[in-house]
């Protein structure tokens, strides 16, 4: 039984030791040269927790540990949470007594001992009767009461060591008006940072100061504008007992007034002398006041305040004083009132854009760095020494969708409302916030001219510039209303912000016209849709939103490009930036409005066509992916060209038709002219008493009767006149030259007139054929072949001998040859040998008297 208890006890001790070992916390510490690291146990904390140095047999443990050697040291804590028990003090000594110190930068290590409360201390030393100087860079230091703490948990404390003992100069925080502190002989600067707070110190510089005349000197730079700053005497709250001097040097900005107030003054019980306050204004004016006197009020310029204490009793409160310095502007401010209660959704903002000016602005008698007048309120504004050119006025108007009446008239007109005339500040920017309802779409159109997007190759040069953005901050682009504008309408999904800024004018309030017509429409799938109409002359640029920056991730935009008739559009991608997509793809597509048309598309890994030609209106769509790196931005250019048709074939066809018509016309003219020039061929037949009837050819005289002498006879001898009687028994075919081409031309025979009847023709109609006359030696003459049924009609009167002078042929009644037939004496007529035989000749159509032809025999 006893053995089992011993075993249990041993097991318990082993487990306890294992538990203790598991709770140990081990770190490695390497102090900087000239630096001391001290682990100190908090009072009343962790009585069973110690800190140990090194490991193994040489390990030593204690309640505190100080490391001074610049070598790695293993530090072990035998508790799991040593930060709750120990604090770490890191001390560095800076001795400027043997040598001159010139702006030694001091900055603590910001990476070590985060789990501990840290105290960084710097011990400073100079020669006796000298001062060490601490320079704090902007924004400086601010003094607080010893009982207060800094907002960032970084608390600075300055102590000076004198023969009478340590004197606390004060407690300070970052971000204040104190730029330099000088203390006598020897002192310490400490920085307290709680555990688990990242160290973000305000670095400062240490140097030797002038010879000591006072205990401490504090240099202050008072801010511009209205301010109130507090300063405290050393040992504030407990009191200062020695006869020391404290000096504050104040730098005041020009055109600023200051007032000094003493608050919470605790007078000491002086053993000798008394407490005095000496002022020096600028370089000349000096005066002395008591602590209870009225201090300087509404003064200007730099000044210094020196407080002299007396030797006081120790058992009663010593000197304690809170010095308050107020700074404000002097002069007469400009006052005005702004009333926004009658303009729904309109707010104003005024700021000073010149930080070096001495402008002081107030809203309802409260100084403000920036004045904001909310919508629907009335405010009193004050401006002191504020040049108009240094002020920036912006106005914002919120519109919650169009009203029912505006919707009926096509939308709401966006105009700048008139501002209060007493506000003598030029309007620099006006912004409309258009908030849609039920996931709608904002439609923007220009009231007079089309919109133009400003791109580097074609910037806007109008009076004002319009920045259109989505309410999430995504910039769509800069636009202007221009005569060269091509954008007829912009559709944006969701809420929209439109800001107008001047370019060639100074005050936007001078613009009285409408900038946009705003309407609502159902929600669209795209983020932005542009409806554009390119210029007939010139080029139009299409830029993605936020150009030259990239489109928003997973956004989608479209352009609807209208191409007029008899034109074609040339689309060029002049600048394309493609990202590396994390998810999805970028897409650029071009397709006609006709869904049956061709569609061209490219992704981020595909090369673009340099030029795309569209014969009709088309869509240009672009969508972005979720980029991993890079950006998706595209700049396109659209140029219209007059469509050239194939006029060569048309011209050739027209010329061919004209030539054909010309040929036909010439043929018709020639035929008509030929027919007109051709004499009429009135055919005649001659009845031969002993021959066969036939159809003669064209036997015309080469000249007309008026021009030839065929009817003129010089003499007519008897044989010629009566020769037919000697040969009347011979056939007419063998008459000696009496017949030529079937016409009796060389013999005159009297004719007594037609007989009552003619013998009937016995020959068939075939004997009248042209072929039957070929043996006569006559030339071919055109003649219509008579039909087979044609029979030459017999004469109705009996034939009379042609040799009789009483024979008279009725067909010759009107012939000139008939004039030779007479019952009187016969004159002999001699025919010339040349005219004895007639030759056919085509006469000119200019002959006035043509030879009549013989009529056909009936």
C-alpha cells in the first residue's frame, strides 16, 4: 500500500514538472550597443513567475533581469503569459558633454517585445549650465495633464534632474504645436507603450542647446485660424517649489490675433520674492504682469512669456498654472446667408484651395476648414480675408427619378438652379446625382447638339466639360455638347453622377441653358449603351469607359452605330489593351442590326483585324473579364466613306445602247434618203400590133425634159417619117433601129386616138417574166412578178394602124410627145446619133421637172 502511494507521488511530481515546462515562454534577446534591456516584475503580480537567463547549468532565475551585453541571450519565463507579469524597459544613454552632439536621430525598435508593456527611455546629458535640445518634427507635440492619456497610447514624459531633485517638465502626445523643448543639464525622455500595441513613435532629434538661463524653454507654433492651446507648468497638479524660470516662445501667423488666459492658477506660499510674468512682443515691447492680472488680449505678432517662481514652502501646494492661448482672426468678415429650403435636393460646399492664404471661414459663427450647407437648410456664412479666387464652390443636386409629368413630356431637363446673389463665390462645379427606381436605366440626351466624348486624339474645346460616372465611382468618360458630336443617346444602368466643370468660363452660374434631358427606361443588360451617328466627313472615336484606364471587371458595353444610305463605315481598333483574365474572357464583337448578318468576334488571346468595313448599321459590343493583371481598354475609330458603285459596266452598257441607236438611226436615215432620192418608176406597157405584150423596164432619160434635147429635131427627112410603110410587112422585131428597149423613139407616127377594142392577149402570163426578157440584152430592172392569175386585159376598141395619122393613144394624151402628132404638114425631124438610143440614169431629187414614165398597160 505504501509503495503504491510513493509511485503515485512520483507520477504527480513528474506531471507537475512537465506542466511547468510546457508553460515556459522562451525568447532570444540581443541588446543594441549602448542599450540596456531590463525585464521588471510588476508590483504584486506573478509571485511564482520568474525570468531566467541562459540555459542548462548556467541558467539563473530571478524576479527581474537586466541585459547590457550586445550578444544573443536566451531569456526564459516559467509562466505562459509573462506579458501580464513583466514590463520591458529599453534604455539608451546619450552623453553630449565631452563632444558636440548635432541632431542625433532617436527612434525606438518597433518590432520587439510586442507582448510586453514597453518603456523606452533616453538619458541625456550635457555640460553643466548648458541645455540639451529636443527637436520634434511636424506635426509636433501636444502637452496634456499628467492624469490624461494619449489617444494613440503613445505617451511621452520629459524629466530634468537638478540639485533639488528630478523635475517633471510635462506629459506630451503626438500631433501638437510644440516644435522644440530645451532643458537644463541632464534629463530623461521616456515613451510608454502598452502591450499588444504596435509601436508608431514620433522620432525626434537630440542636440546641444544654448547656455542655461532658465529651467525649461518651450517653442510653440500656433496654428492659423481659430485655435485654443493649453500649456502647463512643471509638476502641474503637485506644484513647483523652487525659484526657477519657465519660458514659452509663441510664433503667431500674420493677420492672427492672440489672447492669453491663466486658468487653474494655484499660487505658492513664497518665502521671498513673488511670482511674475514677463512678456516680450516682437523685438521691442516688454512688460510685466502678475498671475492674477489681466493678460494680453487681442494682440498680434510673435511673443514670449516667461514665468518666474518664488522659493515656496514645501508643506503646502506649490506653483501650478494652466496657460491657455487663443488665436483668432482680426478684421471685419464678409457675411452672407444661404437659404436652400426652396430648392429640393440642393447642397453646397465651400473650401479654401490655397492653404497658404489667411482665409478664415465660419458656418453659423463656427470656424470651419470646409463649409458644407446641407440640403433643405439655411446657414449664415462668414469669410474673413478670403480672396474670391482662393475659394472653391461646388453644388450637388439629388434627383430621385423623373416625375409623372416629366415622364410624359419626355424627361427632366438638367439645369443649374440660381444661387443666392449674396454669395460672391464663383461656382466651380455642379453635380447631379440621378437615382433610379426599381433597377431602371438612365437615358441621357443632349437638348440641342449631339455629345462628343473627349479622347486624346479629339478633345473637347467647348465652354464646359461633362463628367459622367456611375455612383460606385466608375468613370464613364468626359463629354461635351458639340457641333461635331456623334452620340445621340447614352443609356446607363443604375444610378448616375454627372458633374459639369467650366473650361473657358470662370463661373458656372452664368450657364442658364439645359445640359441634358434625363429620362427613365426599363433595365438593360449592358452597363452602358451608346447610340451614335458618325459624321459624313471626319472620324468618330469610340472609347471604353474610364479610358485610358481599363473597364470595370465583368462589365459590358455596346455602341449602336447608324450608317446612312449610300455609305459604308470603316471601323478601326487604334489602341487595344488586353488583360490576363482570372475568370471569364474579354470579348469584342461586331454584327449588323439585321440578325441574319455576319458577326465578327475576338477574345483576349486573338488578334484584331486592322479594319472592319460595314455596309449597314451595326452593333459594337465589348465585355470585360475578371482580370488577374492588366487592363481591358479599347479605343476605336469609325470613318464613313461614300459607297462607290461599278459605274464602268453601266457606262459601257449605255454607250453600247447609244451606239446601237445611232447605227439604227443612220440606217433609217440612209434608207429614207435613198428612197427619197430614187425617182418614181411608173411602169407602162406598149401594145405592139405584130408583137407580144410585155412589161418594160425603167427606161428613163438621163436628163429631164428641161435639160436634154431629146424632143428637139433639126430636120425630119421623108425616109425617116415614112419608112415604116416600106417595111410594114416585116415584124417589129427586125425594124432597123426603130425600137430601143421597147420604145419607139426615132420615128414620128401620127396617132388618131384609141380604138374601141383591143385584141385579147394570147400569151400566158409567164411570157411576161423577167427571165423571158434576158435575151433582149436589157439590164436587170426590179419588177414585181405578176401572179399566175394575172391576164393582160384586152382593149375594148378595135386597133387602128399605128401608121395612120388618125391613131391617137389616150395614154399619150398628156405626154409631150403627143404634141408632135398633128393633121397638118409633117416636118421632117432628124435625130442625132447620140440620142437615138436612150440610157437609163437615176436622176437627182433636185430636178424640178422629171421625165414621166410610162404607165402599165391595162
